[in-house]
C-alpha cells in the first residue's frame, strides 16, 4: 500500500515537474509514483479546464489506491473520480459524494501550473 504521510521520504519536493497540462485530457487524470528505498508515494492530478488539482492516491475509506488501471481515475462520463475498491465517487474537487466515505475528502497533494507545466507545490 502506498504511504501518504507528509513525512514520507518518497514524497517529491516542491518544484518537481510532473507533466504538461496538454498531456492531460480535459477532464483527465494521471497518476504518479515515487520511490525512496522501500517507501512509496502515490499521487494523481486531475485537469478540469485550465485548472489542475492534485490528490494523494489513497481512498479515505480503506486507504487503497483509487485506480485499478494506471491513469484511469475517472468514471466513464468523466464527471467523478471513482475508487475501484468499493465504488466511492468523488467530485473533481475531491469531495466524496457516494459510497462508504460519503462526506469525506481526498487528501490534497498541492500542485501548481507554470507556463503550461504541472509541478508539485
Ligand atoms: S477503498 Fe475506496 S471505497 Fe473502499
């Protein structure tokens, strides 16, 4: 299981380039994995228009990674983020609106867009 604590040494430092905004569908998502020794940090980004948000890839219900397949975080209609574990649905801002963790939120992974590129913040 991915570790998501703030002190996780695998968490990339601010300013780490992740991808170009143009690499993401609109709306679209992409997952990222970083390793440091035996530790893993998993996060993903969600594009909605020109806005890009980042979240730790850990469902508030059981802590599992959300996607069963790489980069497939959205429902087929791309209106929600889906947890493959038990089917929780999240708005694109990270709020859970259906499933076992309704009312909870995905943990933010701060990112910022500079000159069309997405960086950790
Ligand atoms: S682990 Fe996500 S809904 Fe259960």
